[in-house]
């Protein structure tokens, strides 16, 4: 029998906030590598500006209140205390929707999209489209982390979330959406828990990153293979260290808030639709709210575990594919954009494929209105 959830509210001790500011004030800075800013990783001048704002101006209590404005719970499940937001929809028959984030994100990604999904009338929509949103912190991430707890890969997270939705919250069938690891978790749910799913919607395709799996490529596939080759050569260094020696990296990022910020903000800049200025896509305070959650929870090392599990286990999505109804929103600055011909080898029942005009990897933060609209349109005929 599933454990009953208990209400939760986040309150970081004042001593922890003071300690963070002291550590930021003592940051020991590297010199700037030769060449253009950001060419070799996080730009020193930008990070100095961000750290000064974090130390002197950023209001954690304000961000904490934004999170606490939504109903939160914890439940003992699969050997951990799982944290989740559970926001009832305002409509005649809200559809249960599981939202899954990824790395280096958190539930802070969802604070602007949640009201658009749960209360569509407020945004000029139809109450019949309302969702009840369940947005967990991934096991090992943020408020779903405690020192020494079991580590989860994609497969274990998907099983845990299926149990949360059905066994704990009592939804026999539900909708699921995700990006980054959340897209892999959502895809895994569609593959192995199909009987529980109304359908899945993703904004990253969980296809294997193996050029050899595409033979006799079409012109569109050749373009994708070129993007994939560049990605593997220039953008996957973080995956290899997080997937092979996560414990070593955890020492530096758990001890240095500036180091943590440098590691995370570079990904937000590289993967968002920002034109080189990360704060065009995600505000400075939104960046720092997400980074601060990693800092205060001490969860950066455990957040690496899906990478380790991925490199030391099978591909999490079976080659037999996903047969539940699938929707996909392709944002122009997503890290990889496989063409439909490649996607359909795994996603066997794509019912909506939308090429979006703006946005990147962090779609729920960058384009909450557009992503909410896509989710709504996709699941409307599937509600039953």
C-alpha cells in the first residue's frame, strides 16, 4: 500500500543563506582564457557579475515564496522521500498531467507554465482544457534528495513516477510531458507503462545518438548527422565526466557556489534560444533560483546519476518502440533535432509534430505560453 503524501513547504535556514554569501565573497577567480568570451566555457566577466548579484541583490526568500505558492508534498516511495508539486486544475474534469524536468533544471522550470495548464480560463482559454499538474523533483534532484539515498537512472525514475501517479495519487491513466531527462522518462513511461498513459508529449526526442544507425541518409538526415557529429565532438564533455567520475566532480561543485553557477549557467546559455545573451531567454533571478536550489539541497552530485546509469547500462528506451499517442514540439535551439524519419523508428504513433518559431532546450521556462498551448492541443482529443 502506498504511503500517504504529507504537505511540504520549503524554508532554507538563514544560516545557510549567510554561508552562501560568505562563500561567494571569497570566490577565487581563474583568469580568462584567450579568445572570444564563452569560447572555452563560462565567461569570467559574466560570472563575476552574476555572482555579485547573487551575493548582494538576489532575494532567495522571494524565489522560495514563488515555489511555496503552489501545493507541495513529499511521499516515501521506492526508498526515497519524493518531492512533488500537485496543483489541482480549475475545470469540470481536469486531466492528470505529469511534468518531468531534466538536468540542470528543477521544478523552478515549471512555475510559469503551471498556471497556464491548471487555469486556462485565466489566460483566455477553455476550462475544459484544464490539467491537474503533478511536477516531481527527479529522484536525486533538489528536494527529492537526502544524503546516502539510493541513486536512480531513467528506468527507475519512470517506475517511481508511474507508482506516484497511479498508486499514490490514484490516477489509473494520465498524460505525461517532459524535456531533457524528463523527455527520456516520459518516453520510457510510454514504452513500459503504456497501459497507464493517455499519451506522451515531449520537446526532446529520445533517439540513440549513434550516426551508424542512419544508413543511406536523406538530405534532411544528412543535415541532422552533421549536427550530431558536432554535438558529440564539442558538447558532450559534461556527459563523460558526469557519467564516468561523478563523485570527483561533486567535490568542487558542492563546495564552491561560483563553480556550481559556472557549470550550470554555461548550459543555459548554450542550450537556450538566447543569441549568446543567456538573460534574453531566462532572467538572472530565474537562473539563480534554479542554481540556488541545487546549492541549498547539496544535490548536484546525485543529479549526475542518470548520466552514470546511462553510460553503464542499456539505452533506456527499448528498440520495440513507443506505441502510445505521441506529440513533439521541436524548438529551434534544441540541442539535437532528429528529423521525423529518424524519430518514427522509435516513436511509432506520432500524432502531432510542431516546429516552433522560438525557444530552446528549457522550453517551459523560455516559452511557457507556447509550450502550454502545444500540450493542450495535443492532449485535447485524448482526454476521453
